[in-house]
């Protein structure tokens, strides 16, 4: 069942929230997601509630995220330094997507395990380790982005159509070995100040809750929920800003006025004081939700939606992309217009119709981390560089294929470091 109206969304994810709180048992999640037992894939029940509690209190709480703010700032500076080296002598052409992927992966993996796999400085054993990590991650993303017909026609699983089951099983063993190696290394070397070290310290007092499998499942969800989608969203935002230079200029002026030390790089606290920057991010998520159909839901019992009877075990797909672009809900629905979310406008209430992170009890628990990385990453690009299109032609905004709806044509733009960059990079982390 596919829904694409706010009234149907409210019926399914508010009125019948518990009924649709299950997840379909997808084949890939069986092998890679510990038999569909991670926070994002498990059935609704006591196990899921325990995972949600752990996630909200010990992984995604403000205190835990604040503890890793230094890591995020360092990675932003590494990212900006790469752009500076390219553009310090004048406008230079740059493809943002690979750099953004490096940024988000290094941020996430450093917070999780204290490692920087995406770096030219990686050598020796760590270089080989990084190579294996990248290959495993890329293959997992490739599998996640393709639908397996056996999930919709179970008879195909009996004959292992296309050899998918064997390949998924091998991939599951590799990803499990990767996450377990992180945990084993933390135990052996007594590594501190990472998400894994914190969860292992809790494992000592409550081993029944913080098992290795629970920790590995959380790692899996954080890596695949917080990397690709974040990089793609920043790329969409920059594409829109380059097509609307007046909006880019307004955002730059806002940041210049909100940053107290005019010779330093912005930090995450500036994001909360920059409503126009936040409106740009919100408008980007409206037009380009990283999960256009969200994660599928599954009904646990019979219910009624829109006057129709819905049977148990019905898969629900929420077409967030269609809701976000519904002309009945939004003025100039297809237009990039951040002002619609500014306080005092008559469209502010439309934020209630936004679904980029889902809705209800199965909404994304990592929204706080996502907002920090999106705001800090996009804000730094605006603050530290001048941007313009490669030609007079507008940026191609065609959508590509994939679960996270990437751009069909990667963004290539002209970039030039602003004067602030030299002092910002030399300032303390």
C-alpha cells in the first residue's frame, strides 16, 4: 500500500501508529542486519523498545553528541583545507560529492571507532584495513539500493533467484567481521572516547542489554543512516543555492553577522542562531528527502485507512516526495523557497507536513546528529568560500536512482576561498 496524502499519513503514522510500527523482514536485513534485529529493522516490541532507549539515551542524546563536537569540527577543517588547497589562488572547478562523502564517513567512523579511513595519510596496515572497509561499505550500499524480487515474490527465494541469497550471506559475514573487529580492538587496546567505548562500558554493568550484537546493530544503523544521505543532502542544497545566488548571498550575510569572531570558523552553536540557514536545510529536505519513500512499515493487525480495510502484514510505503511537493499544501510547491519556513510567514505550519525523517514512533532517532552535520557542513561551505556555476546554464536538478535519491548528475561548481579561510584554518580546533 502506497500513501501520498497528509490525511493518509496521519491515519497510518499517528492514529494507527502502533499498528504500522513493524518493519517488513527484508532479505538483506536478515543477513546484514542480524536477522532484522537492529533499531531500524526490528519488529515493534520489547526488543525494539530497548534498542530505542539505548539509542536515544546513550548514542543520540545531546550530551553524547556534544562529547564528539571536537571530532566533527576537526573533520570539517580537514574538508575545508582540501577545498582551500584547490581554490586558494582563484576560482577552481570542484566536484563536491566525493569530498562530502569523505567528510561524512570520517565524521561518523571517528565518532564510532576513532578511525579515519578516508585520508591520504593512511598507510601500512591501516591502509589495507581502510581498503577493505570501503569495499564492504560500497557493496552494502549497492545491495541496499536495489530491490530483491524475492522479498515481493517469496517463491524466488526457494531457487535463490540471481544468487542474491548467497551473496547477501557472504556480505553479512564480512560486515559482521568488520564491526566485531572494531569491538575487539577496543577491548584489546582499551580505546576511549568513542561510541563503542561508551557502549562497552555500559556492557560491563548491563551485559544482557548491551550485547556485542546490539552494539554491532547500532554501528550498522549509524553508518548507513548518517553518511550517504547527509552528503547527498548537502550536495542538493548547494545545487539549489547555485541556481539561486540571491539566496546564497542572504545566507552568507546571515552567517557573517552571527559569528562573533569574524576571523574564525563557525561552530555548531552558530547553526541554532541562523534561522535562514536552517530554513535552507528544511527546504532542501522538502524538495529532496533522502528517503523519498521512507523505510517501509508493516501492519500488525487489520485496520481502516481512508475507509478501506487494510489486512495484517500489509507493507506500507509513504511517498514523502509526493507529500512534500503537493501543490495543495505548498505555495509554488516545485520552487526552492526557504522563506516559506521563516517564523511569521503563513506557511510556517507546513513544517508539520514534512516527513524527511519519518513520523511517529519509528521516526529516525538520529535527527539531532543529522541536523548538526547538515548545518555545520553547509554553513562552513557558505562562510568560507565564494561559489558560482561553471557556466551560465542552471545546475541540472534531475534525480538519480537509489534509496537516498542522489543527483543524476554530480554537482560540479566553481569555488574560491574567501579571505577568512587562512585565519580560520590556523585557529585552534
